[in-house]
C-alpha cells in the first residue's frame, strides 16, 4: 500500500542510501555527510510516518561523532548507534512502502 503521504519516488534516495550503508558500501562518515545534505535540502517529503522516521534518523545522524576520543568527551553517538538506527529506519520505510529489499 505504501506511505500515501509521500509523493511517488520521494523515498527512493533514502532507501538507496540506507541500503548502501547497511550493506557497508558507505562508511558511517560518508553516510552522515550524504544523509544530512539530502534531508536538509529535500523539498519533496510530506508530513507522515515516513517523514517522522527520517526526521528521527536525522537527529541520530546529527548526534553522530566519528572521532572516538571526541565522542567520549562530548557524549555523541558512535558507528554502531548510527548503523542500528539506519537499519530500523530502513525496515520502517520498507514496511510503509510494502517492500522488502
């Protein structure tokens, strides 16, 4: 059935990027950079369940700190935190879209 609140194809770049990251074809730092740029500049997303889930991931990505020493000092999130959230987001979007990868 899909997340009817989103225009056709609006979630495709997110699914592609999330798949690349969870399959370890993107490093956490690459994912962070690409995701922040995509989400901040995306004018196609509409309010709804998928947007809420992507917005939650945005918060996690924003809290991600790649440098372990700095992460320990500032209390940011690490690679595994980012990966877990990305997997959860991908599963949620696939469920909303009615697909499995």
